[in-house]
C-alpha cells in the first residue's frame, strides 16, 4: 500500500464524537512510551501527523486520521502510565474500553510492544482481555533497531512462548522500527489485505 494522503480529522473524548463514516478503522495502542506516535508517523511518511513527546502519556483522546480517503488510522491513549493520577488513568481506561468494545468501525487493533523488554504483565493482561472479548488484533514489536538481530529474535520468540501458554494460536506479529522503517511495508500490506478482504 502506498500512502498518498494522510490528514488529521478529529480528537474525541467519547465514542459518540468519533466520525460517522462507515470506513474501516485500524487503531494503534500500547503502553505509554512504546513509540506509538513515532511508528504512526513512519507508517504514514508524515513526520508531524501524530504528536510525539519525550513525556509519556501525551495522547489523551481518540485521534482519527484519514488515510488515502479510504480508511481511518486511529491513535488511542496509551495505558499503564504510572505518573498519571488515578483519575486520569481511569479516564484513559474508560476511553480505551469504550472505543474497543463499542466502536463498530474498528477493524483491527495493533497492540504495540517494546521489543527490548521482557513480557510485561500489563501488556499480557490487555492482550488476554482482547482475546476474551473477541477483539481482532495484531502485535507490533517496536524499537527493533535498538537490539541486535540475535537479541531481537530471542526476545520475540520468548514473548511468543509466553503467549502460547494461554493461547492456542498467535495473532499476526510484526517487527517494526520507527527509526529505520523496518516492518512498515509488512504492516501496510497487511492493512491493505484486510481492507480488500472486506470488499
């Protein structure tokens, strides 16, 4: 897939405020500081599309971007931001849950995982909840450029092994880097194939 156009549409605090068009939506979510905004900007070849920050927890609303006038890329608030107040964390959690559970246009959720880290309980809990609720999703390991090939392969293999302790079959898995563009074509091709399968 070639991204010919990508533009911001709106930020929503509630699902009811999201765009009314019946276009496929591919949403991106992950723990704060996983590199979500940077990956979105790399995927779209648009450096300033999603707001990046050195401070985790920057995304606090449901952000819709229209891609090729054909589908929406959705930037969701990160979860597990420890420095946010309990009230703020609850607010973000409610926004995320409401969108994932009730947004009919949600076609696929990309769950971003920092490739450098051991499997985190908060990520595993989130992933398992998606499985229980029947939400279609894929895993995208981020920051692959920060590791050597051997360490990267080992970390991803370990993560898959941990997941297979409770999953019979793994979701699609992508290895990405916002820095060097690794995995970009694979992710966009997968989105294109999903969209075509719905036609």
